[in-house]
């Protein structure tokens, strides 16, 4: 879902990236494209206007940070504002809590109640649910069936018409549970009965979380519903269901903005495990086709730490083949170069497509060649003369010329490292990747 929105947003962003100059006209065109894309996806018009005004104002008034082009700056603003639109990641703590589910008929409350029970169960918490839906025929059976499959206790009483009584008794009888999720009734449209009941339930349950369940297919009415529920019980998180469908999804995004809360989970199918935690940065990155910048940064830090690259020694000029091997390994472990580049913001727009392939294959070859070197050669490559080159090449199934190329590459890297100024012990990956792309 959201495929169409994603495509049109990506087109808008690509158009900007392809412009020779990013001036006022280019920003205005981008903003118009974004507006069109969001409105077509059913995002609330008022919200679209707020968002696009904010983007325009920032893009035209803020100075790009040092080292960032105007183009990157504008795209970063688009990214940040969209992340803000979908809200911060709603908090889900793994501690004792009561969760109250709210939403209209058929939005997916009951299914999601069971999915959430499963989620907390997997995290090792004792979970139980209460069926406070006295409206829908067979409501208790539906929830009870889902929960008994995962051995989660389900409290309810199909003969009882008073939902408040059920909640009161349920909380008492389930007092040994750590997480209690309360499923409530839904109606076709917002009715005062429904709202009054949920206010009363909250008065009894004092739920730490009041989560609104919204069907991704819901259009413009979503904002109105969200506002009413928010006024009643102060919604602190939104769960969007049926993300596996073909819905436009914009309505659900409007609901999030209306409650000023974040999306906590996404339902992506009918089975009990089809529930995902929502990550705003990753979501918008994918939507814009920028790749997951945050994931890259974290991954890069982890991998480099694991590779034990002694950056300081390298900057002092002590750079052995072994150091280079560790670096190559670090980069290889991070995944195919292409994937890495697509995780860098806009990296994929500036680097020619075929640069990746040569590079990652070459990297593999170099590692194989180094694997057939001795420890002494790795520590001090200057001992490698032509007879050793022959031997290394044979051992690696490579040609002597390839081994020489590797040695040339090593020398170039060593020179390049000497040129790295600053020396804060940081490994300059971009520079290294550039060498890979154009150096050999
Ligand atoms: N494909 C898909 N179907 C879902 C998802 N979540 C719920 N459904 C389906 O949506 C329908 C309605 O779900 P329920 O959980 O019964 O909805 P509800 O909000 O409890 O409905 P009421 O109790 O009548 O208010 C069911 O057929 C579910 O299987 C989802 O993430 N993906
Ligand atoms: Mg239900």
C-alpha cells in the first residue's frame, strides 16, 4: 500500500534532483508536486497545506548546513517534514500496563487486540485480554478463539450487556497479568453512545495507552474520527491496519496528525503475527526512495567497531595491508556496495550505475588475494618481490598483474589516508568509496 503515494513522491524528488539549479521556481514546483501527490493519496487538505508551507518556508529561508548542497538541503527538509507528519515513534514499553483499544466498526480492533497479545507474549510478558464489546454478536467468541490459540486468557461474558461491569470484573480477575488489553465495541459511525461508553471505560481502567485503530482504506473521514476519539480519551498512539491492502493510506496519516500522536504499529495481514512496530524514519525513507539513512549510520558504526580498524595508527601513516584487509572486510560485511550507497542520502543519484559492480567484485578479489599472503607480507608489503607475487597469484587463482594492481591500490590508499586531515579517528567512508569507484 501507499505505492502510488511513494511513486509520486519519488518522482517529485527525482525531478528536483535532476535540476541544474535549485532556485525559488524549482522549490515552488517541488512543493506543488508534493501537494498533488499527498492530496491524491487522501491526506487531509488542510494538513497538506500546512506541510507544504512549512517545506517551502524552510527551503527558501534556511541556509544549507556547511558541506551540504542546496539540493540535498531541500530534500532533507522534505524528509524531515514528512517524518514529522507521521509522528514520532509511539512509545511501547515492556512493562505492566493496560491498553484500551478504540475505533469504528470493522477497523480491526479485535484482530489487533489478539496480535498485540501475541506481541507482548513474545517479549516475555504475561498477557490477558478483556472483551468489553457487548454490541457485536459473537464478539467474545471471536476474541476468545484468537487468544486461546496462543494460550492468552480472555475475560468476557457474552450474556452481560453492561461493558463497564465486564471491565471492572475483568481487571479484578486478571490481576496477575502484566499486560491487559481491552477490546471495545465499534459502530458504523461516530455515535454519542459509543463515545460515552469509551470515556466511562477509561474512567474505570485508567489505561496507560489509548490506541486508535484505523483502517488504511479510510479516506477523509479518518481525521474527524480521530479528533472525536482524541477529545474523549486522549489517544496516544495510532495503529493502522490492512496496510497489506491497496488503500491510499492518506486518511490514516491525517488521523495521526489529528491526535498529535505517532503510529505505534502497522497491521499487515490477517494472521496473528502480521503486526509490525512502526519506524517513522525508515518508513519515510522508503517512501521517498532515499534508503534508510538511519539504518546505514548505525550499521556502519557497528561494523567499523567490530572490524577493529586502528584509525589513529593509520592516520599516523602506519597503514599495513592488514589494515586494508580489515577495512575491506568491514565494508563487505555491511552488504553489497550498491545497498550501502542506496542508504546514503542521494548517493544513488550521483554515482554512475556501473561503478558499483566493478567495485564490489574487485573488493572480493582483493580479499582473496590477501588471504594467500603470509602474515609478514600483510604487515609489511614492501617485502613482496616478483617471486612472491607469482606465489601469491597462484595461491589465489589470480594473475600476477592482479596482485600488482592490488599493491598499487594499497599504495594509493596509503597516500590517500595521509591526505585525510582532521584526524579525529574517524574513518572516512565516503572518500574510500570514491577511491573504489574511480581509482582502479
Ligand atoms: N488483510 C488484513 N485484514 C485485517 C487486518 N486487520 C484486520 N483485518 C480484517 O478486518 C476484519 C475486521 O476486523 P475486526 O478485528 O473484527 O474489526 P473490529 O474493529 O473488531 O470490528 P467490530 O468489532 O465490528 O467493531 C476482519 O476480517 C479481519 O480479519 C490487517 O491488518 N490486514
Ligand atoms: Mg471487534
